[in-house]
């Protein structure tokens, strides 16, 4: 199998890398992180100008209809550059809009860089279980409905936690319960809720990796239905798998960068009159880091190829296997890099500490390694094959 990227994909990567190297340096990033909003309007405009926001959007809405493999190229470069703009959550939100259909106007605004999205899917009691939903849409417990698409609106009430870039979003993709028990997959609906709607309260804060998140309270906030009411689980699960695939790609870019930085440090740091990279024990640790990185890269690429599979079971298996393996690699590579840098590895002035924190956040976003291993094992055929 040919694992090389196409010429067009490589051109996207090269353009993004040139921008990061020239205009989104580590010092620029640090200033953005400590700004009031935590993001840069100029950087966002540049991403739109480069076509990154239009890449996953259908051609009919002004986009390029890019695949998950196309998106992998972009996410790797964003991971390598430690870009803190709300790109991931916006394209994830756009994926929900695409899967649901009927949201052409919003997709056009995303492609043009006019709309930032956030995905309010997690709740305090849920941990990684996206089906654990207490937020409601006012339809009444146990009431079935066949209402479909954006013709329907409801009033959303509930609290969503760790909403990535919730304070910077113009609209939220929100999961709410229309019927059923707390952890039922049946009865979940998805809605679009504008951030300026009456009844939306956002508490913004900075996360350990320098990005932003928010706690969002919905108090009978007006939401527009995505898909069919009470039948949103299939849409939610498919969108979350797409998001997990993007995170795997971002982690690969971050691990590439932290590995290169560590290798360079071992070549230049002197001890006992020689570079510490000449010590065999440290060479072995670098070799272990490389093995973890390459195994993770293979799984991330497989997930990007299979996430659009029409076989839901295959998609679940491959994405969970990738997220688990990438999560394990991210933890190992990050920890080794910090240790090999010594005390400097945890200082704010050194990029390696920021890569380590970002990798830690990626590992727990949309399910950590343990969660995805359990999900993988639960798929049909695993126990029989074992």
C-alpha cells in the first residue's frame, strides 16, 4: 500500500508549515495564549485564506470536499505547530452539520471563516460516555417523535462541561435527551444553538495545554434540530469517531516535533566531554520512542482511511484501535521527551513542555486509551476471534 500523500495534499501541508514557521512561532503562540481571548483573529483569517476551513466542506457550499486523509495532512501540521486556534472543534462541528444535512447556510459560513463552532457533548457525570446525557430538549421523557431536520426547534436545558473553545464559538452543536433513561442511546437528539441565544451562559477558562474550554449552561435555549429527533446517536457516534481520527493525526504531528526536538537536544547537550546522545542507554530510549511513533502513525492513517466506511462496526473497531494506540504512544513519547530533557523539560520556556501537555490533552479528549480499548473489545466478533 502506498502511504505517501498526493501532490495536492503535500501542497496544503507545505503552505501551512510555511505559515507556522514564519508567522506562528513559539513566541507568537505564547502571546496568543496569554491574550484575553486566547485565540488570534489574524491567525483565523489566515487559516481561512489558505483554504483550511473550506477543505472539509462540500463543494456546493464553497468548500473542497476534503476527505479524512486530506484532513490528516492539515491536523499533523497544526499539531507540529502547536496551533491553539479553534480549528479542530469547528471542523468537527461542520462534520455533524454534513452528516445531518440541511445546514448549507452554516457550512458556507464555516468555509468562509465567518463561523466558529464548538461541540457541547460532554457532561460532568459522563466521563467519556457520550450517551450519558442529562440535558433535555423539553420534549418530555418517554415521548417518541418522528420530527425531522431543521424544521424543528426545541428549548435546550442542561449543563455541558469542558466544551473546547466554547467561549470563542458562534454556535454550539449540543446533545440533549428527548426520551429514555440517562445512558440510553435511543432518545438522544442533536441541536445547533447560537452562542448569543437567550438562556446560554458561558464560563470560559484556559486548559493546561494553553487552549480554551468552557462550561456552558443552557436554560431553555433555542436550538435547531439536526437530523431526526431522538435518533441522534448514530450521528453523534459517527461524528465523534471523525473527531477522534483528527486528534490522532494532530498527535502524530506533535510527536514528530517533540521527537525531533529531543534528538537535537541529545546531539548538543554535553556530559563528560561528549554529547549525551552517544550514550547507548539514551539511544535505546530514542529507538523506543521512534517505534511507538511509527506504530501510532500507521494506525492514525488507517483510521483516516476507514472512518468513512459504510460498515459502522469496522469504523468503530479501527478508530478505537487507533485512538488507543496513539494515546499510548503519546503518553510514552511525551514522558520520555520530558525525562531526556531533564528539569528543562517541564519549564514554560521550552516547547517540549507544551507538546507534552497538548499530547496529554489529546489522549483524554473524545475517550482515552482505556475507554477505546473497552470499546474495541465490545465490538461484535472480538471474543469469538479471541
